[in-house]
């Protein structure tokens, strides 16, 4: 008996490439006939802040798909909310927003959405309307944006602070070497960024698999936008409040000392990741310049 073995071990892979569709979507089984949403809201959440999250989600219309990243593993507890039945729930214990985003928001998977909101859970939305926000972003041709912020704490960067009597602002007076680059211009924070489809494809590539807190990433957003000081901005007419509530950094901790220790540990790792991200970015830019 003769056994024939294919002379092309990669033939199957080639066939798969020809067969596969380039993009996907997030349609849920049994809901394929529903109107397809135009935008995506992704939130990293814990059950402690379910009421705050519920209020936030209520400000987003049916034009938005909802995706919850559960860092505490509790998903069924959200069933009390009507919108939870159409939301996509992804669970990963003690994982961060950017860890989830790298693994579940691949550009080919979210290509159907015009804009992608990747927000923290501790945000007040009394003065925010999602549809009006989209209108302003399109009007000002913003590729990357965020709502202006108010907070009990003074924001680290002046550019994110809400301004009165303006619809959008794109710069701030900071101590910058270049007034057209972060944090003076071309800058939004990682707290509540909003990305166009095109910019997200680039930003996703920059997210590191092992640097999960995302610190320093916001200083690199501008590299994903042509003329960043014009197409990255803060929307003042639709603003949010940073509520400064306990989130991932203190989950599962009951005693005050433990919470402080956990928060300090998370902050220390974030700083280390920031430095490592800067090092990698400089090395990548160096290699790129050597090829030119």
C-alpha cells in the first residue's frame, strides 16, 4: 500500500487565508437580525461600581454596542440591568482595561465601529450625551478625543480640564519642549479616550502585551494621527466627572492599610511600565530611522 503525503505542508494555511473573511463583528448568537450598532463602548468594571456603570451606560443609545471587561470575575450579577442582556461580558480576574483591549479589541474584530470608547468605570455622566458627543467629534474631525474632565482632585494635565464657553479645545499652556506635542497638544488621557476606526488600528498595535496599565501610552497616541494638534482634542460641550472611586487597584481589599498597600503597589508597577514603554518606543524609533 502506498501512502501519498502532500509536498506542500503550507497548503492548508494558504487555503484558510483565501477562505477567511478579513474582518468580523460582535453580533451575539440569536441577535443577528437586530440593528447593527455604529459605535462601541468598552468598560473595565467591578461589581462595586455597578450603579455608577449603569448610569453611564444609560447615556449611550442603541447605536452603541456595550462590552464589559469584568476584572472581578462577577458577570451574572449584572443581569438585573436590561441592557446587560445585549452586552458582551468578558471576564479576567484582576486584569486591566488595556490587557482586555489588546486581547479582545483587535482592529479586525471592531472594524464595523466608527468610534470606540474605552473608558474607566468611575466616571460621572450627568452632563454627557453620547449622540451629541459623536456629532461634535465629526464636526471637528477628531480622530482621537475625550470628554473634558472635572474632578475633586486637580487633574494632572491641564489640557483635560473643562473650559467654559467653548465646544472643543486642542491645546494647553504646559511646560512643553514642543507646544504642538503632548501634553500641550495632541493629547488625551487613558481614562476616557475615544478613537476613530483608523486611529484605533494604530493604537492597538502600540499596546504592549505585557505592559498592562497603559501608562505612557497616551503620550504616544499622537503618533497615530496625521496633524495631531488639529485632530486630537478635548470636548468641553460634553463633559464628565472623575468620581475617584475604588476600582481595580483596591478590589477585594477590606482593610484601609491593605487598600493603601495595594494602591501603592499598582502605582509603582505603573511607573515601571511607563519607563519600559518609553524605552521600547525610543528603540523602535531608532530602528525605524536606521532603515530610512
